[in-house]
C-alpha cells in the first residue's frame, strides 16, 4: 500500500493565528521527501483550512501527485479543471462539521454525480468517490464511472478495540472486494492511526491510505518527516 498524506491540519494551525506559519507548502515538500505517494488537501467551501493559494503553491512546487478533496459543486469543479490535480476525491461537506462525518451518498444522486465527473475526466483528472462501505454506494460509484472509491474508515476506527470492531472491519473487506470485482480501484481513509492501520493489510487490493490528523498529531512530538516515515513503515 501507498500513503497519501493529508496536510489540512497544518493549514488549520496556521489559520489559528492568521499568519503564514506553519507553511503548508513546506509540509507538502517534507511529505514528498518522506515518500508520500500523494499530497491530499481539502479545499472547503468556507476555506477553513486549505486556501486557493495553497493549491496554487503546491501545484507549482512539488512533483508528487496532488489529491484534491472537494464537494460536488460547480465552483469546485471549475477550480479542479483549472488546476488539474492528479486526482479529485469527491466528498460530502457540511459547514458545521468539524471533519467529514460520513461518505458521499452517491446512490441518491447518481445522475448528478455522473454528470459532475465527466468534465473532470475530460480534463484528464482521476476521480475518486469517498463512500461508506455500503454495497449500494459501491454499485452507484461504478454506475457513475468513477475510477476509484475511497472507503470511509471512520466507523471502523471508532469501533477499534470494541465489540463492534469486527463487524465494521468486515464491511470494509466486503465493500473493497465488491468494488474490485466491478473494476473500481480502492483507497481508504479517515480516522486511521498508528494503532489500527496495520489491519488494512488484511483488506486485499487497497492501493492507498489517506491519513492526516494522526500524522500531524504525531509530528508535534517527533517532527513531520519522522511521523510520515513511521506511518509508511506500518503500511508498506
């Protein structure tokens, strides 16, 4: 498996003081040096952490793949087509949420998502849909012509070391197998940390894990490069 590093929380810390430190670009450069397969950034509607200028600077200064998380809105579609990141991961978004609370409901809006994806594909962008490990959502992602799904691992992470851990883990395994049978590639992420990430090895075929909060939290104590390297050692 490969490791995509989400650097949103570097921007969260920067924005807390309204200045320029810590540098989001420096974080991206360090992640690239530490062997990240992708730099993941979520450009939210309210720009609460990553800003348009961050995307611009990262695009100009790093060679590692950029994975742009974004809502399925016309504004974000236009930004993606203009900047042409390697990939876009379409996620649900609520202004009041602290972090993404669940997967995108593709099932209820198949026609819209299918039409939304087409211009991104036309621009040469790989498209992933961030979904819960639910059979109907996997089928709908396939129907929308997505290249990847990213399985939302939040329920599993919350259930880790509880009686519900096995149940939530089996949902991930089942969804990953179904997706691959349909020809979809599979990534995963959300809530994964240094204690639970090793279990992802038991899910056959996952290509990349996108991890942010746990890495940035660890970096406070050991530095960002070492935190990324420690996580990479757990997943390769």
